[in-house]
C-alpha cells in the first residue's frame, strides 16, 4: 500500500510540474508547508514553522534557484508572501482587503 501511495504521489507531482508554472508550484508548496507547520500571526498571516533556503525551496518544486528567486519576487510583489531579512522563514499573508 505504501508503494502504491508513493507511485500515485509521484504521478501527481509529474503532472503538477508539467501543468503549473514555477510561481504556482512554489505558492502551492508554501501553502502545503503553512498547513503542516504554520503558526498563526496577529495580522492574520501564517508563519511557516520550518526554515528554508532558496536552493531548498527550489529543490522541493524541481526548479532552479534563479527561477525560484524570480517567483518569490513575484509573490512578494503580489503581497502574498513575506520574508524576514534573511528571506526566511516565509510568512504566507492573508489576502489583501478589498
């Protein structure tokens, strides 16, 4: 059963890598990490409880470091993700108020 689960998970990842941009994959991975290790913040955001470097984040989504840096810049510009001075840990922000 474990092998079947892992094969299905690998198939889902391959489909995700082909169908989604690096920015979408990183956003999805950050949401996954926030669900698993997130700590609520006073402003409504969620601080991810694990520390990741850009190369580590890139490896989790099968992307290069440069593409990961660009994707994180896009997510920061959209005010979806915030980082501290060392660019970690990541904080997933609440949606901007309308």
